[in-house]
C-alpha cells in the first residue's frame, strides 16, 4: 500500500478510498486506483465520481454513465 504522500506525488488529485478504490486525476484525465497506486483499469475519463454500491458515475466526451470497478460500463 502506498502512503498518502506517495499517492499525492504521483497524481494531481487523490480522493478518499471508497469500496477499495480512489478516484484520481492526472493531466486532466480521471480514473480509479487501488491502494497500492495501480490503476484499476486502462481507460481514462473527463471526470470520475467515487464508487458507491459497486458503481461510479463517469463523464466521457460529454456523456455520463456508470462503470464497474474493472472499468466496464454498466448497461
């Protein structure tokens, strides 16, 4: 597990962890990370909300939708 200081050095913004993942921003792109700092998935978004009940609200290309912790879209 990375320390808070290490995470803040690696990313421009780090939110608190919810459901095992934290939303982060790096170079104006948002995604979620594990406590060790590894990205939870490859895709990057215009904005990401924290996870709640197994979903996070995401914005990409002007559209909002939900994703699962692995980054797949909820249909």
